């Protein structure tokens, strides 16, 4: 299954949880993964050389497509396509989505449909930026 398809399915699961008003904490991490998968798919389709990027940022031992470098890799690539500041700001929200995933999966934080709706808006903005370029 393509990463873009997985990304879309994760968005669908989050939308279902919001409408059903249940499973919100269980699917919260899916918001982050939808964005992660969309970014990875985009970079792969663009032929982005991740290992070259890691060498460029002096982190050649870092795992490709790790959260620690993913946002930087996307911004680095989009800068070659004249990324504007508004779009860069939207991409910055990926860190919030990552924190939410960690809190939902590993801590006792619970999420409701209002929380998910807010994070889903952020995810759609990030994916919208990717689709634009």
C-alpha cells in the first residue's frame, strides 16, 4: 500500500472518531502519522536524497525519515521550490502533532473530539502545503 493511501486512511480514521465521539485518544497518533506518511511519500516521489541531506546537516548517522530530521528535510527541499513564510509556519505545527502522539500513546493524556478536530486542521494544513508544491 502506498504511503499516500495510508495517510488518507489515517485521516479517515480520525474523522470517524470525531464523528463517533469515541476512540479519540486511541486514534490521536494517527493524525501525526498521516502527516508523516504524506511527507515521506512526497519526498520519495520528489527523489529527495535523504542520506545526502543528513550529511549536509552533519548528522549522517541519524536514521532516515526520523521525526528529528523530517521537518528540516521537508523545509530544505521546499526551499528549493521557493517555500513562503506562511507555508513554513504551517509545517512548523508538525512538532505539536508529534507531542500529541507521544502523550496519547505513552502518557495518561486523554483526547476528545474537539482536540482531534484542532489537530486535524493542522494536519490538513501541512498536507495542503505539500500538495501545493
